[in-house]
């Protein structure tokens, strides 16, 4: 059924009003409020028109409040979408695949080894090279002896690092990865388990100007790239204590 001329006209008016900016709604509402609140302006209105002006003022303020809430919601959604778009990769800890151990060294010091396995999804359109791993929690005061990340090759069950074997995660692909951290120190724990949280970082490798492969160093501050260092925090989950000597 085709809309009538009057219904079509009202639809066009409503659509036009929806496009008004918030400041215009506020200006109309304030103008009508001034006509009612200021006696000099109120006396200019005919007796029968005052009721309609009051009604129009109430409607204008309702429209202003509704438009304001819609603006806030749109801004919140835009912020969420922008924040979501900045997430370059997602880390999912594999349950039961986190272990740690503390071993006494010949010099009398203690070294804590934390190792965890993950699934890492590359959400970008470019290869992802994971190169860093950092323990955030629990804090261990001491020297970080070694830390690194290895990822599996996409086509076979072989693991390697980004800076040695050139392993990477292809665009929009999920692959398993493993992080290993050695710290000279002992965590303060009451039980033989820890809730570990680590930070993993990735950097884009810069193509060699000499042709073929990649340079050995990492491109930091490369203006040709939108972002050269990406960081993602992940909860390893419950890490079980491993007794015995660490390899």
C-alpha cells in the first residue's frame, strides 16, 4: 500500500529532523524556554498560543535529551570500534599448558623458569612476528636472564623464533605459540601454583634494501609503517610447579 501524500510529507519531516545536530535541538529548546520564562516575551504571545508554546518547549527538550543520549551512545560505539580495531592479535592461553620451576644455581642464586603455550590469532592483513615476552604478574625482583616467543610454522609441526628462523603468523590465521621466561629470583607464593600474566609483543620486520629476505634488526620508528610495535597482555592461567632441574 502506497503512503498517502500527508504521511509521506510527515515522513520527510521526521527524517529531516533526525539529521539536525544536537546544538540545533538545544537552541530551539532554549528559545522556547525563554519565551515562557521571560515575562516580556511571554506577554507578546497571544493567550491561545501560550499553551502551544509550552507544549512545543516540552517536546523540544524531549527531543534534545533523546538526541543527546543518541550522540553519547554513538560516541561510545565509535570508541569501542576504534579500540577493537587497534587489537592486532589475540592470545588465548591453553589450559593446563603453563608450568614453572625454581632451580638453585651453583652460585647460590635461584632461577625461576616460566613457560606457557597459547593460541595466537593474527587479526591484521600483514604477517605477525612475535618477539618479546615479559612477566607482569607475579612480580619477581631480579635479572631477566632470557625471554622469548616461538611460533609454529603454518604448514608443518615445527617451531621457531621470528629473529632466528623467521617464523611468523600469516594474516587472519591462528597458530600455537610458546613463551619462555627465565628470571633470577623467586616468586612470593604460598602454594605450588601461580596466577601468571605476561605481555607479548610483536614487531614488523623491515625488508632488506639489498634484496631477498629480511634484515636482522627490527624496524622501530619506521614512518612507512602505521605501527611497528604491538603489545598484548594474556592471562596464562594457573601455572603448576615443576619439580626437578630445568633444561
